[in-house]
C-alpha cells in the first residue's frame, strides 16, 4: 500500500469528491511508520444517548516555537470533520495562544476558573471548524506557576467537559515541568511535536526520557512539523524512533509529518486555522492524514475521560 506521500497526493485528488476521509482511513503498510489506519465511527456526533468518557489527547513538545498549538487546533478541526465533538483546551498556562490562532476573543478564560469566578461551562466558546475552545490566560504568572496541589484543584473543575465532548485536546506548555509531565502521564494519548532542528529533536527526546522516569510510563506518537521534504520528515521520525528504542528501550511511534508550507504562516497572520483557510494546501493534507492515523493508532486505548485523567494525576501526587 502507499506511504504518506502517496496518501497525500490521493487525498488532494479526492478532497472535492468527498472521498478524502475514505482515503486516509485505508489500511496501509509502510516501512517508515508501520502503523495501520482506520477511522473509528463507533462514536458519532449524534450517538450520545449513552455516556462515553471523552478521550484526552495531550499535545506537547520539548521546546517552544515548533508549531504545537497550530497542530492542536488544526488537528482538532480535522477530527471534528470526522464527526467527533472536540474541545481544544489551552493549557500552556501563562503563554496561551490558541485563541490567537482561532481568532477567538472569549470574555473569560482559565484564570477566571482558577480564581473560582467561573465554571468551565461558562468559558467554553465556539471556535472555527466546529471545535470548541477553552482559552488560557496569556501572561498570567500565577497560572504559569501552579503548585501541584493547585493544579489538582484546578483540574477537578475540568470534569464538566467529560459529558460535553468526545475528544479533549490539551495543548500543554513546552518542556518538562512538573505540570506538563502530569498532563502527559495522565492523558489517554500523547502527541509529541518536533521540527527537524537539532535543538527541537534533542528537547523532544528529553521529554520522552523525563516521562519514562515516572511510575506510569505514557505512550508517545511523534509528529514531525515543518519538514522541508517528505524524505526529511521520514528521516527525522525514523531517527527519533531508533534512538528511543536503542537508548531508552521505548517504542516511540511515528504518527506522521507536516510539510513546510507557506499557507501555515499566511493563515497565522490572518488569525485563521490553515485547515480552513487553505483546504487544498500540503499542510492540510498532512493533518488529514495524521488525524486518520491517530484514530487508528496502536497507542490508542479505551478513553477514560477527564475523571480518569484527574484520578491518575491524583495518584501521581498522592504524597502532597
């Protein structure tokens, strides 16, 4: 079967015929990735008579500036297009920018929840492409430096989301702070975003290494952002997978890559997700492919929702 490059070409040809979702859902065998793909249609937008916990996906990175928030927002829109009800939560506490990418100016944000002035349901706003956005609080030092105990109390308020959406994408801060590590270890899935830059690769490796020191060792799906070519995207992914296996004995999975595309920077300047602003761009094709592979990832497990997410964090910090 075809690799990601062939899939992207196929999706571009089929996008306007409505068959793109079918194309990315086809099972594929790839020497570079070794993952199969199947779009899960068991939980649809209109089938919510029985309660199913939301799936919590943390999107993280070793260093800032690698496009983590852009991946979070545009991936959320791609999943919403597949029939999922998606909330993107900006948990880059203190340096929030999801609202900038989505051109959403909410009257309230996570700071108001932390201060006890609002509930989560009060600050949810409709975002582009059918997603819901929960804004962070840019420049708020109190939120950027929550203690673990404060973080636990704060996360308890997020439980309202569990029955409102199917997928919760948590856009974390970059790095290996205590709070970031808690989010990573407690999530159902993790997307680790890097670029081909050596510093980004080194810092992404540091995230995996730091997470493996925890009692609960999470899985990671790697996304190589801003790859200048298909070859470069593959090589970076394979290099990280090989190093992770050789030195950490950890099976890092490569989910895919997003090709360098002027459409991304143009969309950011327009304060619009590139998925919607440039639907036929290479970057959009890559995100579509990644969404399909994410839904069929070997790392995927039964969603445990915000309550499960919260309980795992409590277990990690039970000594507080």
